[in-house]
C-alpha cells in the first residue's frame, strides 16, 4: 500500500511515542474520529504496532526517528558528499534495488542513493523476501556505473561487507562477523544483508545497484516469517534510542568511497579485513548449490573472494556461489 501525505503526517505526530488523542489525529486527517479508528489500521499494515486506549488516544509501541535527509547530510564526510549525485528518501516503495535498476535503464548516473522507510517487496538474495517494516531499519540502495565488465566488480559485495562492518564499529557495535558471501552477522545471528545486482556487457561497461538491509529495531511480529536466526542493533546494544540517521551517514561515509574506488583497488584492498571478520572459517558447514549439498570444513576465501571448503576426502574445493549453512542453521 502507498502511504499518503496525511498518513505520513499521522506517523510524524505519533513518532514521539506519546499518546495523541483521536481529536488531534482527526484534525490532521480531516475526517471524523470514528473514521480515524478505521484508518489507523494502515499503521499495522506497514508494520507499526500501536495501541489505542480509551480516554488517552493512540500511541506507537516504540518512538520512531524518521529518516531525515538534512540530518544525514550533516554527518556526511566531504568525500562521501562529493560522490552523491542525488539523494532520495521514499516513505514507501516496492524495493529500493528494483527502483534504482529501473532508473538505471533510463540512463540515471552514478551516485544516486535511495533510502526507504518501508518496502512492500524488499528483495533478499536467492529470491527471498527482505522483511521491511516502516521506520524500523535501514533499507538503502546505491547506483554506480563502472567502465569494466561485471567480472571486474565480482568482489564488490565482499568489499561492501567490510565497509558496513567499519560503519557499525564507528556506531559503537562490537562482536561483528561476515558470513560468506555477504551477510552481516553478530552473535551467530544475521544482522544485515547485501544484495548487489549487476547489468552490463561482458567486456564493459556495467552498472551495479548495491542494496543494504540492516536490522535496527525489527518488531517480533514482522520477523515471524524470517526463517534464519536474526538479530537487530537494539537487541545487541540493549538500547532503544539508536539513531538511524547517524547510522545511515556512517554507512554512506564508508560504502561510497569503497564503491567509487573499487575499479582501482579491487577486492585485494579489503581481503585482510574480510578474513578478520570471517565467521565461517574452520567451521563444519554445508554449501548448497541448487539444493545439492557440499559438506566440509570452511577454509576461508581465496584472493578472488571464492569460498574454500575442505571436503571429507581432503581436497580443497573452490566455490563461486551458493548458500552456506553452519551450526545446524
Ligand atoms: C540478503 O538476502 O542478505 C540481502 C538483503 C538485501 C536487502 C536490501 S534492503 C535494501 C535493498 N532493496 C532490496 O529490495 N533489497 C536490498
């Protein structure tokens, strides 16, 4: 569902987490108080749990810090700012990645950023859905054009994993890991994921839409459909006052230079750091390629970012793609 301007006003009003009377809300919407009750259900539909208490009014279960362009821009480095050609924050969108892939078809340049408060069809890797309730997390996509072909940027998603870890560390988060190829992990659970979609000719040029989903405050009911073990920053930090705007700026400060310089640095510049955060290394794991399992002990990644698995016969096999499960995941 699309979020109208009036609904956005209601969310802004309720964002403080305090009670607001039906009269206050009906003034904003310009409808009767009984219509407010009916209309309030859009909040549930976009993943904003709320309570309605007679005599007090309506209140969100948790205060919200809405994404704010000015606020994010204030904390951007000069380097990151110079790499941005356009900066969009959408209240609601199907998928920030799909949107930028469409913009790219129309010739959009490098450096377009798209954040969303809510995605109705957020995409994960391998055709999975990315659960994207309103105002809870970071959903970001960045478009970049490269002179060379897709092979030249094959390690980009791993480099972005390193950039996201750097951003999270600056945000005060410890105990972070990377699970090949590009999941952000903490305490054995998934905290975020990266989806890079590439389009272009074999010998170049090509373009990439780099999508990042980071769980900040993921409401339990919304997360019920997630089949993997998951976590979010509020659980890890025990805090409910985390600033998504500050986190968004950190992410851009770290990711944009990595993307812009990747054609000259390659994955090589990020390998040591990636290996420091590798949470699969020396673990017994199974890699699935189209449901076919490959068991073994993970030996880390090679210099091209491929996964190395020591198979039961002692041979080390190299894998370019697939889904790894470990620890009974
Ligand atoms: C994964 O499966 O681990 C990758 C998840 C990527 C999710 C992000 S959210 C922003 C961007 N838009 C999408 O539709 N997906 C990515």
